[in-house]
C-alpha cells in the first residue's frame, strides 16, 4: 500500500491530535516548528518536540530520512519531519543551516510573506528575487539536504529559486492562482516551471487558499487537483493541508505579525475576519484524509495517480531531498557504473 503523507501542518499539538493521526492512518507529516523564532527559540521548540517523542513513543517519532516513512508504517506510528516557514531561525548566519539540519530540520521557506534576508515574500510590492545571501543559503541547503520551500514567496523569487537550486524545490502548501486568485497561490507559468525542474507542489485545504473559502466543495477541490496534475506533472503533486488544528487566534496573529510591525496585519484575513477561518466540512482533522481519497476517486483519478497524490509522490521527493548532496552524487555515480 502507498503511504499517507501530509506536506504541511501547524497544529496545536497534543496527544489527541497524535491519536487522530494514527486513526487517520497518517504515516508522515512535515510539521512547522518555527515562524519568526530566533535560533535559540527554535531550539526550545525542538526541546518541546523531544518531550512529545519521549511521552508518546507509541504514536510518533522524529523523521530524518525517507526510510523513516517505512519505519512508521512498520511500527504503526507517524514520522514527524521538521520544517520552518521563515529563515528567522538561521538569523544572519549561514552556518546555522547545517546545525539545524543536524537537529532534524528538513524544510525551510526562504520567506514568510515579507522580504527576508534571502528573498521577497508574496505580500511585497517589489519582488527583487533571491538576494546574495539567498543564493548562498540555497546552495548550502542543497549541500546538506534541506528542502527549499517557496510557499510564501513572490513569483520572481520563486522562479530564481527554481533556477538557482541544484536540487528540486517545493511549494509545500499552495494552490493554482488561476483556480483561486489568492496572493499565496501560484501562477500557471510558475507551476509549469516547478514541474519541469522536478519540483513538488503540495495542495492546500486551508480556506483562504480555496475557491469559495470555507464553502469550497470537495468536488471543486478535486477538480483543482486534476488541474494541478496537468500543470506540474502526475508524479510531482501531493497534499500539504496547512492544517492549523486547535490553534487560538493569537497564533495566526503571530504568524502574520511576528515582531516586524507594531500594527495589526491581517494577512489573508481581514478586519471583519481576523482569526483562523472555519475549515471546509470535508476536512477538519487527520481522520478526514479518507474523504480526500474518496473525492479524488469520484473525480475519476486512477488508483496509481491517487496513490501518488496521497503520499507516494512525497515519499519519492523525500528520497531525493534529505540526504547530503555528496552522498547522492556518489549513489548516482555507482548506479551509472
């Protein structure tokens, strides 16, 4: 059977959610551990995760390699892969890329909506592309085996990341802009370039990324999946729900505002709807992945394509992404010989 993998969640973690992961048969999840946190604050979050791993060894463990997905399946647990939605965790020190990779960080976004030291975010009026430090950090991420994630980045910056990176990048949680014109969703041109480069798209169920918001139907979402498969390629699309289960509204304020402004920034929300949006009726938590597969089946996707979207494609991406570049090159050389 194919694995079930979610390419992005930022829940208010608890034993309840870990048990829901098991009830839903979720084998692996890329979890956000940091937004605007500094390096030391990020380490404190990792310490918290270490306690969860210690308290719930029958439910979860830390994933570091693609082989851990199979280990999760063999032991009836969920592998947790760490990611950052902003480069704040490396501060202005490129050496912290390798340090954080050693601690288990496997994904890092180059921006979170705003301009960073590395690239431009999707909310900036001017997209200046990758910075000098951005190009250096991408090369370092390529070297150690940390995935470049451009989910919250602007168009030119994302294109330049695709072009500059020697390993495939991801947009772990977004949808086609042509389906729903949210600032966070990506143009058809960009998605075609992503697929042509071997990159990966995780499709979101977060209401601000959906046509009709919380009222989006499962059929509409599945029609969007079919469109994304045509744009990116059948082997390069999966799910990145962007599930923020049980989080208080103070967390979405931290995500949007961090420490960079004294005023309220509503991001994808508004003054009339400042908090987390209501999830669509067909996806509330990790027990609802079966609804997605049923919807894809009803939409006419064949078994192999569904298996890929539900997790098989993410697994193949993990296999080429998490190892050091040198080891990967040596494996390719041996295979060629």
